[in-house]
C-alpha cells in the first residue's frame, strides 16, 4: 500500500481570473502553468505572484513545492489570483496563525477575495 503524501489544494479568484494552487512536499519550487515563477513575464506580475513567498520567509518554504494553474482575465488579474491561492495554500500547509496574521496585516486581499 503506497504511503500518503500531504497535499493542500487552494484556489484564488480576482475579477475573471481563477487560480488553483497545489502545495506539497518536494523540492523548493513554484511553477505557474508549468513555467518557473522566476521567468514569468511581465516582471510586475512576477513580483505580485512571489509576494506571499517573500513574506513567508525561507524557513517556511523549505521542501515545499507549489504548482499553480491559472486561467481567465488579464495578466494582473491572474497574478493577483495566483497570489491569493498561494497565500491561502501556505497558511493551510503550515497551520500557522502568525503567518495568517502577517498576510492579513500586509494586505487583506491576500486571503480574502473581491
């Protein structure tokens, strides 16, 4: 019988964009539509997508793999939907009230939608 892996699924919506994030144990990486987040264009959208990772810090992201599928809307709506899905996924993954508080104090829309 195979061992069970811990996987967290979360979604985020902004305008007409919808993002679905999958957070699981694995090599530390984040991919958006199978593209590493570090090469996503335009750059402003990349920084919006990476915002929860920067706020969470490197200790939280050890051995955490994040895969996000996003569709609909424009590039900024998609970036904000990805940001929301990733932030929700990290809070659920860590079960950390302090991380939730950090996200809420920084920008409430990281955890709650429109």
